[in-house]
C-alpha cells in the first residue's frame, strides 16, 4: 500500500520488503493469518535462512526498522518499483531496472502522461510506469493471458495503485487497443513476441500531436522487422539501444610515484643517489572481469504530428528503397 506514497508505520495488509542481505531480499505481507495450499487458515510465518518471521508481528513497526530473527536480523523496508522488480513472483520473463530506467527516460514520461503497455506479464515494468505518470496520468496495460491480467490487477489493487491503471485482456496484435483509446496516448510500450503486428495499432492510440514508442525484443530479427514497420508507418528518430549495466570495483592500490630525478642526473653527467622506489596508496576503479548478459534490445521511435506524417512516410520510403 505504501507504493502510493511514503508511510511511517506498517499497517495490516501492507506489502513489506524484508531485506536480509544484498542477495536475500523478499516481499512479504504484514498479515497475522494466511491461507495455506490446503485452504486452511494458518498463522502467517515466513521462513528465512536466519530463522522464522511471524509476519503479524511487523504490524505497528516503523518502516526501516531492524527486526530480530532467531539466527540473525533483517530490515523491513517500504516497497518501491525497484524492490518489487527484484522480489515479485515471476509469471513471465520480466523487465529489470536498468532497462526500465532507459524506457522511462526515452518515452519522456512524466506525471500526467498517458501510456499504453502490452503485455502486462508480471507487472514489473507496469509498477515503474505507474509511479512515473501518477497522480494525474494513467497506464492502460493489455495482456491476452486472462490469468496474468487478473493477477496483475489484484496486485495493483493490493498496492493501492488501482486508480492509476486499467488492465485489459485482449490480443493487441489481432484486435488493437480499442477505439476508446484512439489519439489518447503520449507513449506506447511493447514487450511482445511479434511487436511489428501491434505497431500499426499503436499508430491509432498515439496523440494527433505525436508521441513516443518503445519496443523491447530479445532478438535482432524482431528488431529488424519492427524497424521496417516503423519506417513504413512514418515514425522517425528510430534508434535501437542495448543497456548493459556495468559495476566497477573500487579498490585501494599501491602505485609507484613518478620520479624524474634521473633526467637531471643524465644532464649533469652524475650517477645520482640510488633511491628506493616511492609508492603511494590510491583508490582506483577496476572494470569487471566479465560483461553482464544480454537482456534485450530497446527500439525507440517518434511519431510526428498528423500534419507531418505523409511527408515522413515519403522520406522513409526513400530510405527503404535505398536499402533495397
Ligand atoms: C515477457 S511478458 C511481459 C513482461 C512485462 N514487461 C514485465 O516487465 O513484467 C510478455 C507478455 O505479453 C503477453 N502477450 C504476448 N502476445 C500478446 C498479444 N498478442 N496481445 C497481448 N498480450 C500478449 C504474454 O501473455 C506475456 O504475459
């Protein structure tokens, strides 16, 4: 519930982030009781590598406080889209924070923007999109998998975000985004296996004044087909990027101090005093030994305002002909 703003105290039903170590972060519900797989109501206990946690005991505690476990301790944190992304229950492949930050920047989203997304998947990106556009903007998210769309809606409600998002069950490649959304969106985001089939429908939802589109695809062949479709429909500023997050190691090193005394000695012909090489302790950054793995390519494009589109289609057609 604190996804919709900062809170001091944990209330019954809140989604809380339990932070144990940098690789052991979990999302839990501050509820005394839960229903187990057999449908029986039981005490809500979360097992951690450092002992069991009775989730009901979190109610009334301050966010950020340290909590004791039988074999260690942890911290209870406010949920954020970033922490949700690393702890959410996966129902599909998801988009991670390095790509998400590039998507929000390049789609030029801000509070008040209207954004259309498909597919919803596990709702990882959706949480970040909602935070970027609320309180006056709106996210319209589409997935043709009914159970995924329903679960995402349940989570948005549970996190107090239902006012900022509309979840639709629909095949956007076959049926588009619906006439109600025509010319309403500032931006469209696609994470689909066949994005080029949804791009013509995206054209209908973007505002008459134009807008931005992004498509996430793991394979370069998907990117090629999407780019051709974007060109054909008059999009411009088409650009594909790959976000590779690189973490530099910070280390202390002993480096020899540069001593040019020998030059002076060479000049006056003397051998000079032989000195111990002086070393100095410095803090340096070291690139990682291996590069992070590929997630996907992000293709961005701008749809020009209606009055400029026909001209742009002609220009793009020349590009396609030249490439042929
Ligand atoms: C990789 S997941 C999206 C993950 C999401 N971006 C996230 O960060 O959690 C792709 C989703 O697109 C949905 N999908 C695939 N084709 C679709 C179509 N034609 N119309 C609507 N949804 C579709 C799938 O059901 C799946 O849930």
